[in-house]
C-alpha cells in the first residue's frame, strides 16, 4: 500500500467530517443534505454517523463496515488531481467517492444528480 493510501486508511472520519459540514454550509447546503449524500453512499443512518464520529473510526473501518451503494461506480471525474475511476486502491477510491459527492453538493448540484438516480 502506498504511503498516501495508508495515510487515508488511518485517518479518522471524525477529523474530516467537520470540514465536509463547513464546506457544504458555506455554499448554502445543509448538514441534513450532507447526511443524505453520505447515507446514499454508505448505507449509514444519521445515528450511525454520530456513533462512528464519537468512536473516531478510521476511514478503513468506516468503509469496511459500510454497505456501499451499488451505483457508487457511477461517481467519476477528477478529485484532488486524481481521476476517481483510475484509482487502484479500493479504500482510497471510496474516500474519493465521498469527497466528490461533498464537492458536488457544495457546488449546488441537484440532489438527484448527486445520488446518481
């Protein structure tokens, strides 16, 4: 596993989550919409998310226990300079899926487009 992949795997979801909230709220979206997006991708409910944040789980555990949406592979494009569909490490790709969805939410994309419906 490359250093970056290992760093992402060991990062806690709780450390990144407040940045997601700030990013979407700065653009006029809500925490509820953020949760809707995270739930769509992972299958976690809002209480699940709160518990995972309290437990300070790593991204490795966060996605390891998630029930990933079968349409997640429809999330494509470039995030952090990487083409999502070309990322080899599965966990890193899943974290980038989440980053991309948060970006789309912050950019004002319609929810049905974000949720690939």
